[in-house]
């Protein structure tokens, strides 16, 4: 068995999701913060659409990509 040295889920693209205490996921109501682990940058969101938009926007930033590249992970 040969292991692939390139991680399929690189740590440089790792995020923490923090839901606000008033979120009600069972009703589809979420709000909170998404935080990029490597840089500590966080973005608030008020619904699922904003959460996805914030994640996609941040993952494409130079900050996220530079973390990805400086750790020796392919871009």
C-alpha cells in the first residue's frame, strides 16, 4: 500500500464553525462565526447562504492560499 503524502484535507484550509446560542438548526436558522484556523480571521454570518459565501470567499483569498503554499502543500 502506498500512502499519498499530499493530504486530501489540508490543515491550511481548516475552519472552525461557531454557532450563536440563538441558532436553531432544527428549524434551519443558523448564525455565528466561521474562523480560519491558520490565520485566526473570522467572518460573522446570519444564515446558511452567508456561511457558504464567507467560506468560499475566504478559501480563495491570498491569506488562505499563502498558508496552503507555505506549508509545502500544492496549490
